C-alpha cells in the first residue's frame, strides 16, 4: 500500500530514497546540476498521424475553427471536428492549455513552462517562454486581450504579459499561495473579476485584472481543477472526487455543493448556453443545468477527459487520454 | 569440337567403373539382397523408436542479431515462447465477477503455475501478486493487489474486484474488453534450468488440454486404473486421472506413476494406455458457463502432432493411388509394387539413419519423407519402364534386361540422385536448425534411394518371372502402341516452329513469373497460425482472444538499452517515450506498453490523477517516485534499469506489419542518435557503436557460459555448484565473460538509447522473415549451382546444362508466382520445399535429355530421336508427373493447413516440371544438339554413349 501526500514542491524535493524499497535499487545520480548535466534545448514537435487520438488536454473554438493541444507539443486544428491537421510548433513539451484573445492572437502553454504564441489565428506558432529548469508546468491560460494574458501553473507558478508575450513576468503568488500549491485554473467572471482555483482547495480572486489577489476560504479541502463563470458575478468550481460548487457571488465565498452523484474527479469544463458541461476521470461527463441539477454521462472510451468544447447544438467534443471524442448531449430541457 | 575425343575416353572409363561395380550387385545377388534385407530390418527397428522432437529454439535463426538480443535479455524480459490461456464466459452468462468464474480462474492460474515446463516467475493473471491497481484518494493514492488478500466469494468482494480491475487499467489485458473473460499469461522454459533437460512439447500440450481445457470444460472426469499387475503396482490401482476423453487414442497415451517402493528421486513407472481401464465420474470443477481458449507455440506443436496420424494416412493414400496407377501403367501388379517397395524401404532407411544419428523427427518436417517417396517413385518407374523396354524391344530375359538397364541408367540415375543430394545438402546452409535438420533428413533419404533403386531394384527385377516372354512382350507392345499417336504428336516439339513457339511461351511465362513473384510475401500472409486450418480450434481460440482483448497474442518487444540506473534520467526516458509515440503511429500497431508509459500513469496518479501530469517529470526525484511502484516482475525493466522492454502489440503478424515496425525502429535509432549527439557533444557515432558492440559481447559471453553449464548439467544430473566452478572450461568461459563485462564498463559516457530489435513472438518472426528473405534467392542460386555442376558431371557438355536448367529455372520462378497467387508466404516451412522440388524436376530433365542425346548421337533424326525418347523415358516422366500430382492432390483435404499449402505447391511443381521436361526441354535441345550425320546406307543405332 502506497500512501503519500503529493503536491508541494517541498515534498517532491525531499521525498527520496524512502520509496526505493520495492522493485528497483537506483543509485541517484550525483551529478545533478554538475558538469554532466545535458544541455536542454527546445525541439520542434513531430507531426504524427494519430495525434488526434492521443493524449489531448485542452480544446477551444476560435474564429470558427477548433484547436486542441496535448502531448509532445501537439496542436491540432479542425474546421468540422472530424478531420484534424497537426500544426508544427517549435516545442515538444506536453501542452496543457490554449486560449485566444481574438481571431488572430492566442497562446498555448504547457510543461517546461512553455508558452507559444500565434498572431495569425493559429497557423504558425512562436515560442515565447521555455524554462525547463523551473520544473513547473503551465496548467491554464487566460487571454485578456491581444496584449494581456496570464498563465498559471504548478507550484504557485503565475506568469503574466502586458506586451503580447514579448516578455513573460513571474508573478509572486506567495501572498495567497504560501505553500506553493498548484494553481490549476484561471478564469474571468462576467463581472470582470479573475478567479483562480487550485490544489488543496485553494481559491483566490482578483478585482484588478490580476494586479492583486485575495485568498478565499475554501468549502473543500480537496483540489479544484477548474472554474467557470456563472451568472452576473458567480462561478462554478469543480475538482477532485466529483466535488462541484456554485456561487451566485464568487467574491462572497458562499458556495453551495452540488449533488453530482459521482466520485470521479472533474478536470475540465465549458459553458454551453445555459448549461455547464464538466468532464473528468473515467470518461465522466456532468451536465449542470441552470438550476443546479446534474445529469451524468460517460464518453465511450471511458478514459480520463481533460477538456471540452461545444460544437453545435447538443454536440460537444471532449479531449483526454483517448484524443478527441464526440459526445451528444440530450436536448436542452 | 574436342568433345568427341574427350567423350570417348570418358566412355571407356565409365564402362570400366560400371563393370567393376556390376559383380557387387549381380554376382551374388542373393547374398547382397540378404544383407540389404537385414540392414532394412535393423533400420526399421531404429525407425520405430524414433522420437518426435519439436523445439522452439530450433525454429528460430539463433545467429540473427535480433535473436542475440533475445538471448541476452531472456532472463529479464523472457523469450517468445508464450502460452496464453483465456477463460471467457459463454454468451449470455454475464461478466466474470461471480463465484464460479473467479474460482475457475484461480484454479486455472494455479494449474498453469504448476504445469511442468512453465516459467513460474512469468505466470500472470488477476490472481497473481504482480497485477496491481492504484487509486486516487484525497491527499494521495493507494494501491494493492486486484484480488484482495481477504477475498471471499461475496457480492461485496465481487464489486471490489471489479472496481480494482478498472482502477488498475486491466480491462483489455487481464480482463476482456467487455469484462466477460480473463487472461492468464505464461511463458515456457525450453530447457529446464535445474536438470538441463529439454522441454517435451507434446507433454506440455497434453497438460494444457487436460489441466486447463478439459478440467473446466468437460463435465466428466476419468479415473485411470491398471488392468493387470505391473511391477510393484497392483491391478486396479489408480495410475492417473484426467479430463480429456481420448477414445481409441487412449492406447497411444502413457501414464507416469511414482514407484511406491522406490525412494526419493526414483524414476517413475511408465504405464501404457493399453494397460489401463477407466471409470467416468462427474467433474467437480466443471464450469458450464465458460469456454477455455489456449494459444502458444506449444499448442501448435500439440495440434500438429495430433494431426500426424492424419498425415500418415494421407501418405498411405498417396501410396495406394500411386500403386493403382502404376499397376494400370505397367499392367502387372508384380512390377507395380516394386517401385513402391523401394520407396518405402528408402523412407525406412531415412528414418533409421536419422535415429542412428541421434536425431528426432520434427513435426514440422513430416513432409520430407514424402519428398523422398516421390523422388524414389520417379526413379523406380524409370527403372521398371526401361527394364520392360529391354524385354519388349530387345527381347531379353529378366536378368539380362536388368543388367542392361543397369548399365544404361545407373550413371544417369545416380547422378540425378546425387544432384538431389547436393541440392538438399546445400539447403542446410540456412542457419535455422529446423531447416538444417530437414536438409540432413532429406540427404539421408536421398542416399538411401541410391541403394534401394540402384541396388535393390536391379536385383529384384532379375527375379521377376514374366511368364511366357513372348506373351509378355506382345502385351506390352500392344499397351505401348496405344499412346504412340500422342508421343508422335509431342515429338513435333523438336521441329523448329513448335520449338520456337514453346520457347517463346516459356520466356513469356518467365517474365510473368518475375512480375507476379515480386508480390511474394515473406512470412505469414494472413492472421492466425498458417500451419493450422483457418477454422481450426487453435485459430478460433486465437481469434477469440484477439476479439475479446485489446492486447492480442502478437507481441513485438524492443529492448531500450542504456546505462545502468538511467530510468531516472529524463533525457533517457524521454527518448523511449518518443519512440513509443512513433511505434503507436505505425500502421498495424494496436498499442504499446513501456516503463515511460507506466511512469507517466504513476506520475499522473501522484498528481491526483490529473491528465495534465501524464508526463515524464524532469525532476530526478519525481522520476524515482514515478517508477518505484513498478516492479521488475512487470517485465518492463531489468534490475539495474539498464534495459527497458518496449512492448509493441500488433494487430497481426503479417510480414508487412513486421517490416514497418522494423523499418521505423531502425530509422528512429538513426534520427534519435543524431539529435542526441547535438546536445551531448562528448560522444559520437563511433564511440556509441563500439559501446553497443561491447554490450552485445557481454551478452554473447554470458549466453555461451550458460549454454555450456546447461550441457554439463544435462550430462551429469545433480552436479554441484562447486563442481561446476572447478570445471576448466567453465572457468575459461567465466573469464571471458568477466573480460567482456570489464570492457563494456570502460565505456562510461552516456550514449543515445539504443532500441534493440527484438524479442517477443512477433520479434522472432521478424528475425526469421529477415533471414528467410536474405537467404531465399542466394540459397536457390547455390542449389542451382550445385545442380549445374552435377548435370555437367553427368554429360560433360554445356548443351545439357542449358536444356535441363532453363525449364527447371522457369518452374522455380513460376512457383514463386503461384505462391503469390495462392497467398502462401515464403517461410521456414516453404523455403526448403521450393528448393527441394527443383531436385525432382532435375530427375525428369536428366532422363529425357540423356535418351534424346543418345539417340541423336546414334544417328536418329531429331524427331525420331525424340519419339524414341518419349517411348523410352518420356512416358515414364509423364506418368510420374501425373501420378505424383494426383497423389499430392489428396493433401488438399488434409486437416493441416501447411500440408494443404504444400499439396498445392507440389501438385504444381510435379506437373509443371513434367511439362517443362517433355515440352520445353526438347524444344531448347533441338537447337543445341546436332544428330550424327549418317554415312549413306548407315542405319541409326540407339545405344548409351558411355
């Protein structure tokens, strides 16, 4: 029985030989950071035919086209959701998030603190940020406009730009995240507030476009993986073991738990008209109606899902371990 | 031409040799015959003791580089000799989570574990401790065995097991896709590591049928009891129990019972199946809801052996048909049976000699005796035919006719057989043991044919009583003249116009064959095992497993080689991860499994199962964390993490799929190394190639040592470790191994990961395919070179080579085209046949050419010469071709697919060679041979030129 508490960078850096009991005995190389340390340089992604069927982590629609990102620097584009083409990008790190500011400008981010930028609607991508030594992945991106964007990530990582990504500055998050917990998601609410959800129930909001952040008391000690705007100033937060909370006023910190009827963790979500659709472990799909009632579905492959986007009417595309999967929701109630 | 002068000198020498041998056969023929009969009886006695000898190792090209990789990592990653047992619920019987199924699965796992020959460290099902699950809970994750230690057959635990199977991601692998079946994986050890004894596949196959299939699928159980006292065992004592109803085949079984008087280690008493009776009782473990599916090399061997009886029946059928046709042909039963006696004797000699040389008969070589039979019949018919000719045309008596026939055919016949011997022996150049055995087998058979057809046959013919010579001659003349119009028609082939047409058609066919033969598949061209019928139980089992499980029966393993402890290095693991992606993106690949793949799963699990953390961590400590839960028993990594196995599961094992995987791997190695050198300037191609060679040498030295120790253990049972250490040769080999290790250790700089091909059952196929592909043409050419030399030695004239070899070559190439059309792949089993069948063709050619050339030299005009040839030897060729063709055609109804395939191929080869010899050969020869100019008034004479 293995049991341990993962998450914090502190743990990761100290959790060591204790674990070495079972199968392997490994001499931990002493040369870390020494002369033998190999040079790391970004390498272009490889175009592989099965990319639409391999691990994809986020999907968005922009200017009539669909974009999904995933493993090994994958960015794929489709006009109809069925036929996908992969775009070569200058990095091979696994990409976790993609966000567009307008029809032309957008960013994709992922591991090795990689941030890619496009200014031609996703046709070509340039690498704006690549810091493998940081050992912190970008986990979510928020594009405010063509100049302003914020990236959040593991171990309290927050990067922001005010010049279209020419420079990405590290934002000090210790104020609301003293334990360097993962910042799993960032979203802009209808009233303009920014909201961050993270590890171990971490919640924080900013009323000034991310200049300052206020930590919020959490209704749940488990991790949140995402946040969606809800109503005029509310939000929906979702996370570990099927926990979903809603608030009509996100600043107030008053959250209501929804009865989801599942213990599958939810990793991604999107607004679909009046409804919110969440996806997660074991292909679980939750459709949250405006009144807070929840309908449960399961994607065919049954593998973890990470992102979702509406296509037309009741059809959604979910991405995850088995790539892109189409799912038909029941008609709007 | 100097040939005539040369030829006449040769003539007398040949005659002198013949005259010197003649007395050995004819002077004391009763004594000679008696010796032969005694020898035959002795060899027959040897033959009945011959053991079947199947082996996995001998069917693979051990010297191929892939197989060196396989041997080097055998201990860590296993071999390719797997046995998969799937228990699947019958339709409508629900899923596996119920008491009955799980009990059967546990029993089956235990039975497989204890089956002799099974590598116990490699038995794996949801009931074995190496199959685990991990689950995310708040603040961490937990894991354990899929079947909890305190499992009890209650609904609660069924739900727990179902949940654990899901969490562990075992659906599709250990549990069927729709959860109505479960799989047990196991591997066989070909050589017992303790005793050094070789695995008895027949026993393993029988064990699988009894303990796994019968045990759960047969409602009845059989208790075997001794009928009469045997040694210390009393009548009525139980000698064994089983679950398979053998029917009349029980007599062929045997039971081993522990000697009640003997102490520890006493040899068991063998009880024959004829000595037992049995009681039928209800089988307590019978589970009517499930079906058992078993696949693996051992099962194929077992099924082929089961079909042996049928193969033998087909041989007998072929023999009987040959006899009937011969009878019709010569019009005398006495004469018809002689070639058959000689042929059967040759096969007896073949098996007897094989046994004397300490070899067994491989089930996959059961067609070789038939080839021997075929060649022997061909020569026998020629002999009897010529003998009858001597009697009818030259009015001789039995003895003189025999002697005259011997003088005429001994040289040509022996040379033709020698040609076959050379051809067969050269096939032994292929470095795959099973082919070498076939070559040896066939060579012995051919040698036996020389004795039976050139010594036994002449003697037997001297004793044939033809009754009233005049009546016999008349009868034969009458029979003969029936076909005269046909022969006269065919004799037109030597006229210029038909000859040119024949040659043009031949050339066109040759071109067509070259074009069509391009599509010839190396290896298997369809799913399933090609030795067995597509609808055989084995292939149905295989299809059922492939249908119900995502991970099928075809596994290609690639070994990722790097420095010790490298699996904690991101830059190393990343290369393997990327290789995984390239493999997954290869057409024909169903899925992959590797340490990086598993590490990504674990890393994600550590991060609350978030898919965004399904990556390899750059941080070394995190990487340690990610790989620690994966034990070496998973078969994904070796103890010091210097080698990882990448499992590539393929959709099928067709040659095209294998080629793609091999090509991709090779290309990836090159590209990956190039990238690596860019960021690691301290190493280069040369350094890393040397390092790899040093690594391979370590493996080779160790394999050599192990092999030797194995041999010692086999020679001396219970040899102690200290005794082994004291052995001089062991010490020397140990020293070599240590030196190799030291040399490898001196290469201390990291090189790019080397993706070494290959292990796994499909990896073995890839190696075999490559070897067959590399050698098929060269071997054919070498065989042809051998045949050309022999043909030249028979005639000492180049015309003979051109006339005989061109039709032969045409047929060989046409055979490739025919294989392409019939979908028969070029593989270990078919490669020798194509080459061997060339040997049968050459017999026809030599007989036809010899007579034609003799007649022309005697002054006959071409057309008359060929007419004479057709009457003397040509008709025997036609008869043989048709007879053998009809004989093998019966194989099309065989229960073994490869016998059917061989049947088709041989029907073609026998008849096509026959047409080649009587239609194309004379057409070509007509332009090369000039009949002797007759002086005015000189009559043409027909006599052998030597």
